[in-house]
C-alpha cells in the first residue's frame, strides 16, 4: 500500500464522506456547496488549515440554533 501524507486524507473525498453522514441527521444540509467550497481551497492548505477549513465550512451551514451556543 502506498504511503499517503496525513494532510491528504483531509480532501474532497473526506468532504463527500462527511456530507453523506451529515445529511442523515440534517437533510437540509447543502452538500454541494460544502463540497464545492472545500474543493476550491483545500489543495493549497497544510494539515491544520485543512482541518480548520472543513470545520469552518460545516459551521456555515449548520442550524442557527446550534451555532448560537444553546447546546454547548
């Protein structure tokens, strides 16, 4: 098996995997926008920045009630 740097695991394929998991619990999640926004920016980023970008894109589309901190 070929070696794959850790940063390359945080890619478009992971975004698709996460989007499918999110859609099960949050059907109005904008999967296409989530994936497209990540696809455009991940290649230029290092590991920590990729993790942060994925998190930021997820939060942008997450329900307002959760973002408000009501459940933290």
